[in-house]
């Protein structure tokens, strides 16, 4: 279903905020991602049409901004900071451990759709390195034992919660 069908009032509200409707691109992309879990190709086309923008321009924004996705992500997005302070405290080894444990590489999602791993730069928690965000929530001063426990807890949580939907 199209965004205009389900969020017409929200779209109009965003368009009314800006003197140039092109400026509403980020709120509309966020809306699409919230609705579908990622910014679908159909949503890209629809937003381009609403804002009179080229599809390539919108795809460029999605490629530039790390918080926007053009493909499904796992129920849990695991973002390990590998910038220098975290790297000096073992983040790269933790990332490798996580990849081995889940059987995937950074940028990939587990076959069950539960986990996606990303290595990211600086999450602004250098004093608590190494750090990983799980769906935006910080887990600090990690080591392999804490990471293993966190994965167990997330799997348990996923068993009792509503299953994720994937295209």
C-alpha cells in the first residue's frame, strides 16, 4: 500500500513545514522506513513523485545517511563501533567473534532475519569502549562473555515477541 494512502495527513503536514517541498525528503524517507522496515523501491518512487525529485537523488540520500536502509535489516541491528578508541579496546576482535557466532559478515543478516551486523564509526561513547548499539540502545564495556549473554537475551526476547516481517 502506498504512503499517500496510509499517511496522507502526515505527508501534507511535513510538506507544509517547508517553503520548498524538497526539504521534506528526510521526514518522508523516515516515514517510509518506519512503515516498511526499510525504504522500499516503491516508496522511493512515490517520494520522488510527491517531491518532484529524481529517484537517483533519493537513492543517493539513502546511500549517504547510515540510518536509512534500502533493504531489510534484522529484527536486531547490531552496530559495533570500530573507530580508534573502541578498536584499541578490542572492538575488532569482538566484531570477528560476533560474526563467527552468528555465521555472517558485517552488512549481512542471519537467515532467520533476527540479526544484522554493521561495523560503524564513532557512536560517541569512547569512555565506555568497546561499544555496540542494538537498535540504537548502547551496550558498553563489552567483552566476549557480555556479548554472548546479550545475544542469548535477544534470542530469548525474540522468542516471546511478535515475529519480524520480511519481504
